C-alpha cells in the first residue's frame, strides 16, 4: 500500500496543513476580516492574468514575441512585445470585474476609469504588467507588480485624483514572479503569504504563510556600474560594504531582485543617478507595493531618508529612489544618508 500521507505532505510543502489555494486563502481572509467577497474577484482576475502571462513568457521564443516594438511608452522607453501582451491580459482579466473603478498601468499615460465610485467602482489597481521585460530575451526572471487602493471619493475630476493616494492607503499589494517557477506573493496588510503555480493543476498553491524576512544579511543589490553617478552618501555606503565582507547580487529585474531579498535577506537599492535624478523606479506601481510587502515581512522601505509609503504622490508615473530589504541592512544605508555613516 503506498504511503499517501508522505506524498501529500511533500506536495503541500509543510506537514499537518490542508491544501490552500490562492482563491481559498482570499475567501478565508475576507471571512476573517469582515469582507464582502468583492475583493476576491479582483485577486482571482490578477491570478488569471498572471497564469496567462506566465504561459506567454514561457512560450515567448516559440511564439515569436521576443524583442521590442518600434514604439516607446510614456517614459520614452522602448516597449517590448510582451509588455503590450501582458498589459492586455491584465486589462481584460480585470476590466469586467464588478468592483473595479480605475485601472492604471505603467504602459498607459493616464489611468482608465472602468466605473465611477457611484456606479460601484470601489477599487483602483495600479500595475506594472511586465517589470524587467528587456530581460526576457535571455530568459531571466521578470514579473507583474500590483497595488490595490480603495476609490472612495464621490466627487472627482479625473481618474488620477482617485488613484493618487500614499502607499499607506493600499489595501493589498503583490507581485507575480515568472522565474524558474511562478511565484505569487501577496499582502493584504496581515502579513505576507507566498503561493507557487502548480502547472499540472493550473492553480497557485500556498507554500508559505506570514513570511518574515531575515533582519540582517550581508548582500547588497544595486547596479554598481552607475557608481560614479551616485550621490556621495551611497558611494560611502558601498565603500563601507566592500570593507565589511558583503556580497553583491543584481539581476536587473526588480521583481526577481526584491523576491531574493525577501527570501534571503539583504538590501535592494536603486539610488538617484545621473540619468534618473530622482531615481528610476515608479512610486505607484513599483516602490509602494514592494514597500508594503517588505514592511509586512518585517523589513523597511525608504526613498532616500523618507519612508516610501508616506510619500504623497503627485503623478501616476512619478519616480523615486528605493532602499528596501532587511531592517538592519536598510538602517546601515540610512546611517550613511543621515550622517555620513557615523553611528
Ligand atoms: P521597467 O519597468 O521598464 O522594466 O524598468 C524597471 C527595471 C527594474 O525591474 C529594475 O530594477 C531596473 O529597471 C533595472 O534598471 P537598470 O538596468 O538601470 O539597472
Ligand atoms: Mg517596471
């Protein structure tokens, strides 16, 4: 007689627990926190889009969707074919969900109003459909990042007004990493949970609950090629790290770099540079959602010396610098930014 207990336990990844899918997890969360069930429709839309994008990413070379288009996006950056495809998937998977008010994408200049708050549009979703997409050509991990906010102004002039809220107002945030496996990381403000796509059953299965990141780990993740263009405080931090036995890890896809930082610890940094004087990464759909996840996992997330989630946004595509990761490692960088590194 085969030992089914052992097989099931291995499949779930941890003993003595029932199989929890992303969908059942969200329904249970809503039950626990007095939700109405509306929210689970949004997460299931994102999960559906994520599975569709994962499939496209895997098949990119076979389907000949590698490489750039002749167009550029609102930031003047070359658009990859898969940027547009991923954007379409998300718009289509979320566009018909009853409670969606506003959808705002990295790929679109202005947010799209699906329905006003009066018509039942309760939530805004800001997203980067395919972060790090220029890495697809070489099969490096890329990802989708999303931030969910309430849209509760009855009176508004434009969609931006509904969505321009600080990160502290996020009701949920997450990312999907299309790497050697497809990972869905989510927070609804009650810790961080992690799911892995089981391709055999087409479902995200929970593999970690209330994830806590290490408080310290001597790893920094930064594009050090821009060293000469970094402000002196960041250069001083790096010199200090060189003398203190740090390792460097930099993939060049924020989702992959942040995911490693979440799981293994360390600090991910994108400082102001000569080209991007305020930093490169976007506040609303990159820094805020990732910052929310980091904080919920016990880490910190700063833009220079300001907490990312406290920044009052002024524009949908606003950029900011980013220092996020293990508490002790972020504090080491902040020490240099605040007083040149003197403790
Ligand atoms: P994208 O949204 O256009 O893909 O750009 C964001 C990406 C991040 O994933 C990554 O952290 C960063 O750009 C890498 O930039 P760089 O090549 O300057 O190091
Ligand atoms: Mg991006």
